[in-house]
């Protein structure tokens, strides 16, 4: 597909994304409290090669230079998150002035460079003090989270227009409270169910608070999603794919859209009943200004007799002999068009943004350059799929690459590199990759794919 930036329209939002724990470092600087990821990554055997995010990209200290580099690359929008435990070290009540000051400086530097800040309020780094009280399994988190959101909007709402409430609630509840693969490392259906319901309530309540305190703000939330298709055309695989789709793609957006939980396709959600209080069903819904779609791959699904509750399993990309990334995800940029089409069917949300999309490939720094042709090709194809959806009537108005720099990729540590900018973690030197140079030329509108 031949296209240029102009094909998307002058108002289309182009940007890059990051999160606090994955980039900031400074894990105990200037009064910051511990997050669940500080604790989890400090436990042996949890992270690839026992790596930690204590320093990460040292963005806490290097953000002025990183933002200058971003501006030099012509990137006009920057999505980042706030660290709850940097602002409220114990999760509630006591504000850390140094944390507030840091985010004021970061926002001000963005604006001074002509970069629009897009803030995610929660990107997985729950204060450990709150996890000790039950974290997302404790219904009190609705109040804790509401107080945190109010503090953030009162301090930064006059400077920031675009707000996202939660980052990928399916991931932090599923991997953190059911599988135990992410912080806080809990396992079990009951923990998962409680976390699901409380996170769903928080995403709607967070939206209400932002709009009440900052009526001119544009508020949304983000969802991880993957195109889910059956391994074969038989009925068993088709039903298995339906269940996985309900889990991965519908579990949080449908209650937000006023449709309730997808209980019909996920029977185990009937067990949510003990956690649902009078009046909750109405509180789950909120008309967000936008939805952030975050897509990286597709999943092929078959029926399984050995996986309870779902009776389905994902057929790994490697066993299907398809091209994969370092994350062992199938390289399938067409997925993004399908997911934009899917999310566009939900009414009540004014527009969609692709708030994350990217790929991790093996990168080698040679003489100060990284020739990452596979990433460049993937991004070009993915952007083409966004344009396809837009031309077919989907109201998608932005695209953010994950990520600006390489960073700490959760349980995978520093092995996967998603960035447009390579980081030598020993020296913290930055090197723009070929994909970064390509994206910069594209944004200057002198490139046609």
C-alpha cells in the first residue's frame, strides 16, 4: 500500500508510548514508595535473568534529553504513565511533593518541546502498601483509586488534555491475579474474579472523576486485544475461539459499554456474583471519549479438555511455523484492522486511538547503528492497516508506537527490544534505530511507503 502521513488527515495523532515502571528507574528516589513491581522483580526467579527495573532507562533523570530527541524525531505526542507510589508512597493520603514536582517538570518539558502529553493513570505499578491490604481483590481499592485520580487531575488537569484510566486491565488482572506471572504474583480464580470486578468499576469511576474535575479533558481507557481465530472450521474450535475472544477482547469493554459481562460465553463469570453489590451494574458503564486499542498479534485457538473454565488453548505461533517476534508472537499486522473494526461496533465511545502497537525483534548495535528492517516493515504494514480501517469508516484518529526507547519488558526483562531508539543499558546511551529514522521521515511527510 502506498501512503503518506497526509492520507490520515491533519488532525490524526501520531506518537510513541511508554510507562513509568518500565522507563523511570529511580525506584526509591526522593520519597517514592515501593510498587508491586519493585517487590516482584526483587524476588529471584520471577524475571528473565533476575533483572529489575530499579534503573531501567533512567528516564527519571534523563527525560530532558529524551524529550529533545523525541522532538528532533518530529514525534508530536507522547503517552506515558504516572507512578502511583511516586505520588502517594503508601497508596493513600500522604502526597509526596517530590513526585508531584517531577511530573510537573516532565509535563512542562513536553509542552516546551511542542509535544502533547497523554497520561495513563494506572500502568500496573500498584503501591505495595495497598497490595498488602489486598490490592485489586479488596473492594476498598475503588476508594483508593478514586482519591489517586482526583489528586492527579487536581494537580495536572490544567496542563494535560488527554487521560487514560487503566492500561490493559485484562493483562494485569489475568497475569497478576490468576496466573501469577506478573506482579503481585497471585494465583487462583477467586483473586482473579475479585480483581476483574474492582478494576471494571475503577475504569468507569475514574472516567467520571476526570470529566467532573476537568470537563474539557478527553478521557479514555486502553484495552489489550488480539484477533482470535479457530484452528479449524469445526464447531468445537469455533466455540473455543469464541470463549477466548470473550476473555481477551470483550471482558472489560462490554461492561464499560453498558452491556454487562460476557457471561453467556464465559460461564465461569457467573461466579462474580458474590463480588457484585447493589447498584454496581450501573456503575460499570461510562461513555468514554475514546478507547485505546492495543494490538500486537493474533491468536489461533483450539478446544482443550484439559484447561478448566475455558476448555480452550492457544496454539503457539512457533508450532504453526509462522514468523514470530522475540516475544514469540506471530507477525500479523492485519490483526490491527480487524480489532479496530471490532471495537468500532461498540456505541457510546466517540473515537478510537491505537495507543500501542509495535514489535520486538533481535537488535544489534554496530558502529552506532541498528539496522532493524523487520521492525520498519512491520510498522509500515501496521500503519497501512490503520489507514485501511480509517478508509472503511472506522473513526480511528491516532497511532502510538510501543515504544519510544527500549525498556524493561516486565517478566521478560530487558531481552525484548521494542524501541525506535536503542539503549545501551551499561552506558545508558541512546541510538536511533533505522525504524526510528524511518518514522521520523514519515512524520515529516516526505516518505511514501
